C-alpha cells in the first residue's frame, strides 16, 4: 500500500528531506510532512556570502533566510542542517550567468540553480541522508503515470513555477515531491499560521538572489571587470545611430534607456556580442515565429527522437510571465525547432522555451530547451517546413 507520497512504506518509515529556503512555502512543506508523520529532515543551502544579504529583503538562501529556516525547524521539532554550497553555486550558476550575459543572452539563473545545485547536488545529498524523497516548495504538481512521475501545472496558476523546472530529468522527477501543487498561496499562508510559523507573513523573494534590485550590469561588471566594451548602436536598416558602453546594459525588447533620440520609438532587437553592436528597430522588428533550441530536455510521453517529420502540436511558453501559446515542435536536421503559431515579441537567446500539452491548470509539462537563436517574422529566413503537425501522442 502506498502512502501519500506514493512510497510503499508507513509514513514514520519514510524519510523526507525538505529543501528549506527560509520562506513560507518550503516551511509549510516541512510542516505538512511533519504533521503527516514522516521522518523529516530540513536542509538549507547557503549559496552566497550571507553576510552581504542579512538585511536585504527579497533575497533567498542567505543570512536572514537561514535563520528563519532554523527557527521553523525548531518550531516543528525536526533536524535541520545548513550546507555550504557557495563554491558550487558560484561555479554552476553565477559564473554561467555572467558568461551568458556577456555573450548577449538573457539567462535565467533560477533554472540553472534548479538544474544543478538543487536538483543534482542537493538531491544526491538527500540520498546520502537516506531519504526516500526530496520535497520542495515549488508550485507544480506531479503524479505517477505509466510507472514514472509526470509534472503538471499547479492549481494556482499565478504561482506556477513549472517554467523554471523544465530541465528536471525523469530520474530527478521520480525522486522529487511538490506538496504545494494543489494549494493556492493564501491557503499556504493559512497553513503557516496554523503551524505557528513566524514566516507566515514573510514576503516572497522577488529578485534573483545574487542580483540586488535587479541591477544585472552591476553584478557582471564586478564579476567580469573588462566585460563592458563600448560599441555602436545600429538600426536594423544599417544606420549607425550612436554608441554604447557595453551590451551588458541592454536586453532584447528594451525601449527605455537606450541612449539615443530619433523621434521614433525604438526597441533593442538584437545584441551582437562579437561585433559589440546593439541593434535597434521598430516594435514589429521584435516579432518572432520560429525558435531554434539547444539542450532540450524531454519528460513527456515517448522519446523526443520519435517525433514525426511533420512535428507535434503543443503549447510553448517563452517567458515565465506569459501563458503557454499554441506551437509546433519539429526536429530539423537533429535540432529542435519551435514554430509559434501566433508569433511572439521580445524573445531572447538564453531564455527558456517550455513545452506543455495544454494551457490550463491541468497541463502536463513535456520539457523544454534553451533558446539558441530566433528567426524574426520578417527576416525571410526559415527552418525547413513539413506537412501539418500531429498532436502529442508519442
């Protein structure tokens, strides 16, 4: 007989390691597991110099958050460990973030953190502690399907974090549990009050943990002092409109703060790192229909390589704040290509494109990949096309 975590053991014989960030979500997960009688161990990762972040609101995995996690564990009466992952986090997340930004991409370090430090290193630590599962406070759902766990969007779509978990492998997914997927945020806070946790009213993390107030360029300049090289600001029609002090100060889709005045609204359309050029143009120049992906992770039914030549219909999400939109996934010369049926604007290399089988709260996460390059709607270029796509039925 399976327990509530789908493990064939009694709760008291099932060890659950809870990744505790010090926030209300992961704290409630620990409370729920403890209330259900599981053998719970709380683990908090120290990811960067917590001395610099003790008083900074909106951070995570540092200073005050570690203290909050420790107090929650004491309140619940569970063991709690703080692990120093600073070196790993710097190498696998911060350094990669900086390198990607310098290359003119718009990276998502939260995905890289889940992909490496949390769901790789921490997962192995949980196994070392004899855990049967690793539970987190992410708002996604998972359940057994054909012998393995499948990931689904949560009940509370305003809190949906599936976009940041697309790189989770099947092996990792089978070991992970997401107890909050069936709850709304207000319900989670109410449980925190019920458990008597001091973090019940704590605000959510807003910024990337190592980027204070979202000042990406400041972080890059500190990590890579020679990264901000000047260059030209060029219109899509070839005109040189001005100069800039480094492409790290710009992102795709940016309108304000470009540093030139031409009498027409201009947007950053492309960042040419090799040529040190910021390419700008009208809003319509931001339109994208096709996206070429790299490092695709597939956790849907069947295998990615089994996709028919005409491709499959699904829904794709190219930004965490945008809903999944109808799309077609095809393999072109071994590369994954997404055709956005209705097009999108402001899609940038380095971001993630995540696949779903639908667009509602019951949608299954099929996987996703990193955006390597985009093909503008009006570029005249296109990946080879085939016949109309089939639906997902691998």
